[in-house]
C-alpha cells in the first residue's frame, strides 16, 4: 500500500470514530433528558420523587477547546469537548456568559502541562483537575460558579 492510501484510510477511520462518538454522546444526552437508558438498562422503579429531582441536570456544552503542546519530537494538539453540569434551575444565559472564562482557564491550565503528562492522565483525573482549576479561577475573581461538575465528552490527541 502506498503512503497516500494509508493516510486516506487513517483520515476515514478518524472521521468514522468522531462521528460515532458524536452520535453516542448525542444519544446519551438525549436519553438523559427523556429519562431513558441508552443501553436498554433502566434504573429501579422504587425511587422517591426527591431522588428523581436530584438526578435532573442542565448540561451546557463547550466545544472544541484546542490546546497545542510541544512533545519531545514534534508539536501535539489536544481537542477537548467539555460539558458543564448544572442544576436545572440554572439560567442558560449565565452558562453562556462564562464560556470564555472556562475556555481561558482550561487552555491556561492544560498548556502548562507536558504532552506526556496530559496524554497519560486518565479522564476522571483530568475532569477533577479541570474542576479544581475552574473553582480556583472563579474564586479568585469572586464569582459564583453556576455549575457543579466539568465533564470531558470528547478528547482527541494528534
């Protein structure tokens, strides 16, 4: 196989992976909103209304946060899609207004890491680190944080 064919196959494979991941994330978020399960597994029916109220959230996507890091031999790019998890009462306009601040904090934090460290970091650890950084940035600016958690919905490394 020639090199252009190999590259074409890699581009097609990466495109299919991104499309599949996007579809799965969309189906997951859609099912969360309607109370269904993506995999056909439903939660037990014996829950109280208070528990059901606590399981409802508002999600706000922050798409395509791009970070460039220098590796040992070349430059690498990380593309992150984040989702902010907030209470259902949270005003969507508040979440839209903090988008630039969240992007700035995430890029500033991730740019300070090495490629090897960021690449080897598990997703839960990355989410926790991003939550701590955002909490510190909001606190330093004396702003209330209108969301509870940061979720990484997509991570692409090139």
